[in-house]
């Protein structure tokens, strides 16, 4: 049975020709539009329609998705915590110490393997498409797109800063100011290629931060990525002498938490079907709460 994805025409899109909507808003190629037309894969308010039809606010457009031939990873039974799901995407809560996708010698036990098995059990054949990455030790919200076009549109939201990612970190020490922006370019560390460093010739990088709690030795920060560089939060916090607790790469190990204390706590995006703003949150994991309780009780 063919799968269709639904879109609602917004007031600002009224008056557009269907063909222009497909090419300008959904960014479909001319070849794909032709293919969908031949397959009767475009329905407007439940009916086949000509490409020159003018759209009205509130119209319901359904587009047939292109079928994937496989998952791209080996399905494997394992826990998947779904925080949000619609016909275009999922937001999962990634546990710490788990890779998002197979890499290097690790080909099993990743979140992608487990999600592929979840899809397989539902009878869905969809390639596993993480929209972004989280480090192995970082926990929390991560988006997976269900088809190539949804991935493209969500990537556009990231590019346009309509999709916002918020993190919670526990740091050694506290920034001098209670809130601010860390604006420092990031590039590869020439001495250690697997690391990043603040460099004058690096790519522009900005991180917004706010101190939520501070007890001298430890602080809880809320951070928002304004750019998306590899290891950005970890590098920026180390740069201002507030390394993430337990981060052995950019700081030092901690007796209070056995991994880097970074959690993707919140994601805000616009639902593709109707452009409604959605916010999804992942509660702080237990090891964070234990570390905070230790200092709150002192």
C-alpha cells in the first residue's frame, strides 16, 4: 500500500500554483514532479489535480513518498524511547553511551539498529535518517526523518534556524556572567585530529548559555546551539574554563558522573504537515539528577 504524506496549505501560500508549491516550498525537482504526476501521486483535498491549480489556504495536499529499498543498517532488537512521532519524523530519547549510527568497528547496538528493528516490526521499510548527531556519551533528543524529502525540509529548518536544539550541561565551575553568547571559531586541532579547538581560521561558531544552578564546584547550564560545529558545546565551555563535568577529552574525569554531563534536553521545530510549532523535551537522566542532588544537599 502506498504511503502519502500530508501538507496543509498556509495562508501565506494561498494563490501559489501547485507546481510552484512543489518546486519552491517542497523543493521537488522537475523530474520528481513529473514522476509523481504519472504515478497519480499528488492529491489535493483527496482528488487528483492539475499542476496549474491555484492553492487555497486550508487545502490538504497529499504526496506519495518514494519507497526505500532497505534500512541502511542491520535491524536489531533493542529499546527505543519515542518522545514524538508523526508521518514525517520521530524524536527519540538517546541513552548515554550509545552511538547514533554504526561507525568504525561498531556495527551493532546503535540507536539506528534498534530503530530499524522497530520499523521492521511495524512492517515499514524506511531508511534510517538521523537529522543530526549526538556524541556517544551525550543523551537526549535526536530527530530521525522518515523519508528523503522530510529530511531535506528539516535540514532547511536547521539552516534557517527555525529548528532549535537546547542542551543541559553540568560544568566544572561557572562562567563569569550568568548568561551570554560564546562566539569563537572552531576548527580541527592540528596536534590531535580527532579533536576540535578554538582557532582563528576555524568555522564561525556561537553558543548561547544561561546558568541555571551553581554551587561553586559545579554548575548547571542551559545551552542553545546557534551554529552546529562538531563538539561545539564541549569546545566552547572548555574555552571559557568551564569544561563539561566528566569530559575526558576537553576537561577531566569526574567522581560525580561517569561520562560527559551533556544532555539534549529540548528540540523545537515546525511540523511539516501544517507548520505548527512543536517542542519536545527529554527529562534529565538519573546520573544528572544524582550529581545535582549531591551538591544541592551540601
